[in-house]
């Protein structure tokens, strides 16, 4: 499980999560993800395209982070490979009503700054 980030200009942060967001994986990165999404950026893109598995505990963490970004006037979006098991998990939960989900980084970055 790993997490990394880079800032793109003054208004956008891109966070990449690799591995599995199951119970142990989420426990190992949740605090760091919350800190990274708390940065004073207008848009936050969380790239899950390299994620192998997403459990409900991981979805909960994403929702908590997205709500925190929204409270400070920003927008968090996700990048997930179309057709992946992670995308199927997100679609099944209806999370896209709360956090927009995109199949590529370019569209996600535009939406995060809109």
C-alpha cells in the first residue's frame, strides 16, 4: 500500500493510491490521505487507477475526505479505470453522486477545477 502526491500549480493536488484499500491498507494510509486532501487547494484528484481492491472501509475514507474538501469550498474527484473491479465497487455504491468519477486524469483535473 502506498500513497504519493504532486501539486499541479497553485490550485490542484493529485494524489495517487496504489495497492488495496481493504482494512489493513486503509488503516495504513487513511490518516495520510486525510492530511493530503486537507491542503488549501481548490481541486483534489485522487487517482485510484493502480488500486487493486476497494473495500467499504476505503470507500468511507474517500467520502470523509471528499466532504472535508467540499466544506472548505473545494472539489475532490476520482480517477478509476473503466471496467475495473474498483470501478464496479464504486458504481454499485452510487458514490459518483457524492464524488465525481472519471476514467482519465485530464478530465478529472478539469472537473476538479471547475
